[in-house]
């Protein structure tokens, strides 16, 4: 089975289309980013996101087909993100995918966005394992039997601990290969903000751009990560959502009380600690003038560069930025490696937008090699939202003929696993 899947992703602020063959070879990946639309508001505006998806979805699919030198008739299936995400944004991708599947008589496959992120890291593992000389790619072990190919190493694929760390999620899953597919168990998650949300909020507070992660990542190289000793307090045995109602249906339905508190995250405290530091050291006027010089003022450059931002940052601010990032990465590492040890897994996948962070990549890789664990990331391009991860996650479903119903709709709070 050739398995050419067109993936479509529109859950947040990127409209993306990609074509992946057999869950392991990316033939095309096109992403239309809405960052310029949302940047002036400092965050994603749902109504604008839906409008931009409507504009971009057809051109982005055309771009993916052109990049792969394929026509619709060459495809075997359409995969689309059905949740979690913004309802209106998800609906654009789903409606388009349904119409295309109907018109071309393709099977339609619904994919959970979080499972997609996990498959971005798996896809990179598979692509890296392929021969670089243009020879025929080897099929992944767990698909080989099903498609009738001979696989040289018949050992079963290993379970992995997956840290999905993005603007909307900080979740730990135990991912286990079962027959052609994967099952997921929720091991831990944030009780409040996602790690990417903390990057975005701290960047906004400091007068930096949106999304904040890439700015903090770049500027942190110029500060002292040990200057401000931020500390994360250990979540106690009983985990509550701070007395507040859970913000999403997914948060309500997650069996939070049953999760080990050692693997739970909380990022709202460090955001407040940064705010307090800014107030205490009178850094707010500097942040306001930075915002004006870089983004809102009459002299602001059209596209501010790292050098422009550096020229607007005092050493104390750079130290604050570096210390914030160091603390967040340290906390992500501490809990992820503790969970891996407790579960006895030898393989960790780190994925989602924050997995693009340089300090995170180098520290996870170093700790993994010290402990003899295999650490995988997606490529940088596939760390943030994309459609190749959706097409890759759909491949086991195509093999299993696990197709979406004709009345597929968006599920903004779709949970993954149990
Ligand atoms: O996966 P993603 O594109 O969208 C969601 O599913 O949320 O992740 C976006 C998030 C944003 O919060 C952004 O600030 C963060 O990923 N991010 C980074 C970096 N690049 C993107 N955070 C830290 N360092 C980066 N280099
Ligand atoms: Zn995402």
C-alpha cells in the first residue's frame, strides 16, 4: 500500500497542508502562518484565525500538491485535525477536508492534534533512519508485517514517554505501540498555564514580540541563567485546580486526582514571580519603551531583528530572560526524567512549539545521554504546528481502516488517551 496521505491542520493560528507517504516520508509540508495578523493583539484572536484559515486553506493545499508534484488523484486519503483547538478554526479545516473527501471519494481520517505532535517526533525518527543515498526507505518495524514487507530488525517498537509542550499544552503521555497503532496514557500535565503560554506572557510583559518563545530563546543566550534563582514548588499530594473551575472540558475530564503530583506542572507561579521582579527592580518603564521602539512606535522597524531587540535590553533584563528560561526548562526536565524513571521507559519524545527551544534541546539531549536514554525531537520546522504530523499520525488509521464518520465535527476540548 503506497499510503499517500494529505494532512490538513487548522486548530490554532497556522493553516497547514502536507503530504506524507506511509507515515514516514514527507513529500511536502506547507504552512501559512497567521503570526502577523495576531501579533498586534499579543495573542490569537479566534475570529481572525477562522477568517485567515478560510483565506489560506485552498492555496496551502495547492502549494503542498505542487511541492510534491502530485494531483488529487494520486492521493489515498485525507487526514484532518478534529481537536483540540479553536472551534471556528478547526471547522474550516474539517469542512474543507470533508468536501474534498466527498468530491474525490477519499477516506477521511480524524486526527487528535496532540497525537499529531507526538507523531512529529516519531516521523523525524523514521526519516532519520532512512538511507540518505536516495535508496528505498525501510518501513517502520511495527508496520512491516501488515504491509507484507520484510523488515531486517523484527524487534517491537519501544514504548516512549512523550512530553507535548506547546502554547496550549504541557502534557506527559506514555505512548505504547500496539499492533499497527499507538495507545496513550496521560501521566501528568499542567494544572494551570502551558509552558509556551508562560513564554508568551513573560515576553509580552517585557515588551517583546508575539509569539514570545523565539524571542526569549534568542535573547537568553546573552544573559546569565543563574542570575535570578526562580524556584518551582512541588505540587502536593492532592491536586486541585486552585479552587477555580477547570477552564476547559478537557481539563475537567482529565483524571487529575489520579495523576502522580510529581509529574504535574504549574507555570502560572513563575509568570507572577517575573512580574514581581519587574516591579521590584523598576523594569516596567524599560519594557514599555522597548515595546514602542520595537513594535508600536512610529520608528519601529517593519520586522525587528535580534540585534534590534538586544539594543533595547539592559543586562539585568537579559539575565531575567535567561534565568526564566533556565528555570522552565529545568522544571520540564526534572518531571519528565522522573516520570521516565518511574515508568521504566528508555525513550523520550519531546515535541510541540516549545521543543524548538535551544536550551531545552541541548539540556534534554545531555541528560538523556548521561542516563542512557534515547531522546527524540521533531525537526525545528515540525516542532510548531504543521500538517505533516497530522498525515503521519493518520497512517496507522489508514492501515486499520479507522475512518471518520460523515458527520465529523470539531471537538475543541478533545482529550488524548486515558
Ligand atoms: O505547537 P505550537 O506551534 O502551537 C500550539 O499547539 O500551541 O506552539 C506554539 C508555542 C508558543 O507559545 C511559542 O511561544 C512557543 O511554542 N515556542 C517556543 C519557541 N518556539 C515556539 N518556546 C520556546 N522557545 C522557542 N524557540
Ligand atoms: Zn500544537
